[in-house]
């Protein structure tokens, strides 16, 4: 994830830094929520990616039938590098740059993704360290809800995109259901304060042409409820290994993982299903 101002260390960045240093396992590369369509098949995926197939399927779904062969691609909020590695290995992109605000993410990605054409840089979504008109495509997945100024972010994306460049954008946000939640059902859900209108305003402010827009909450629910291949299954395995090894971890780490897994198993599923949360994607174009 990325956030504003190198002089400010956000709590989210601190959490990811701690998580990455305590769980440096190279099996954990994707952090996105995953997606399963009603008829999803995985004939296309490499065996080594099956453990996180739902996450790989999310970026595949976001890209749709877009052709990135020979293109120069930027991911903003590249996390542990799973999306970037996917872009290099599956799309034929000429080069992929992953930008993230968390130093531990950059260190991990440089260690576990030594691929030709793939680079990772430390940077801020509000002030991208790139020249104008540099990229054919920009990708941003489940990161923008942390940004303090979506309009500035949108301006920066437009600035670094070439004319007719594509912006592939996906995030979770508050849904239309504003009824009160129980304390248990609000766990992980009340983290999201962004609303659809903010994202739409950013898109309009930056002057992007909307080519496709979809609510894919149902597919995210199916991924959460899958019995294999989701981020939660790998997280549970890594946490169990730590406990078996009797490795001391700060209480806040265990609490954070408990919260995350409760969201995947319980509160998040309910929230997407009852409309307290929504997962949206856009395929956008930089028009003249």
C-alpha cells in the first residue's frame, strides 16, 4: 500500500512492515482479496500459483481481455509483489514497475521476485516519482481506500499515463446499507470509510473515460468461502507454523491476524452479502 508524505509513517504502513518482517515467507506474495466467478476454471494457471489462485484470478479478472504484450506497466501499491509477478509471467508485458510505501515490501520483493523486466521502487501514490506520459497501463488494487486525497492520486495516475493509456482500478468501499452492525459483525468492516461517490469523483476529476465498471462483490464472497487457494488459507498455515515453532510475536500481531481471518471467515462475507461493503472495479482510459 501507499500513503501520503514520506515524513509521516502511517499505521497501515507500520503494520505491513511488521507483518512482512515477521512473515518473510516467499510463498505469501499476493495480498488481494481474490475472486471466483460462478464458472471460474484454472486451466490457465501454473501449478506453483495454485496456493493463491483466487488472488491471481482477481488481477486476471480486473484486466479482462486487455492486451498488455510489450507494454510498460506500473502497479501502485504493489505490496508483496504477487500482482507484479503475475503481470510479468502471464501477460507478456515488456516491463513492470511496482511502487509501494512500505520499505519491508520493497526489500522482500527484490528478494523473492528476481525477474527480468520487473523492478520495485519506494514511493508515494500522491507524488509518483516518474516522468509524465511514461506508462501504457497503471494498476491499483485494494490500496486507494488508505489514501488521504483520491483526487491527487487520480491526477498523478493520469500524469504518468501515456495518451490512451489504461488504468485498471479496484477497491472495497462502504455499500448502500448504513444500518448499525453488532460489534462482532463490524470487525474489519468499519476499517472502510470510503464511499462510491469519492471514487467516481476522482475518476471524473482526472478526466478518465470509463470503459467498464462492475460490482464484483459476489465473486469476492465466493473466494472468501472457497475451501482452497485463498489468501486466508495460506495465512492460517503460516500462523499455525509460527505457533508450532513457539516463536514469540507481539500480541498486536496475533490480534491483527485474528481480525483479518475473522473478516475473511465471517464479518467480511456478511458485509459484502448484506450491502455494508461493496467491491468495485473499473477499466479506465486516459482520453484527450
